[in-house]
């Protein structure tokens, strides 16, 4: 009985993969415009050396238009920047 259930499950999964088709990497590439804004606070570690901590947020518009991958999606990401003008880093 258990072997029959395993065979049925394997058959169902196999048919699902066959019927769904294949996804190619090119189908998942998103090219477009991302408008963003960074908001946070800068800390002066020493003269000419700043450390910024905050977040970046914005919206993405895909070049392929409405209904395409990530079109009109909103993004919010934590961020930091270490700016050392003394050592040009």
C-alpha cells in the first residue's frame, strides 16, 4: 500500500513538471528603471571619516511594461556606507 502511494506521488509530481514547461533564466531577467531615496543618519568617526546608516526605498518600473517581472514593485532595504575621504575609500 505504501509503495502505491509513493508511486502515485512521484507520477503526480512528474506530470506537473512536464505540463508546466521549462523556465529559462532569460525569463527572469528584469531590466528597467529604479528610482530610490536613501534616508538615514551620518556619524562622524573622525574628521573626514563618516559612517552612514539608514535605508533605501523606491519603486521599480520594468521596461517590458505592465504585468512583467517586478513592474511597479516597491522596495525597502537597509543600508550603510563607510566614507573615508582621508584615505580616499
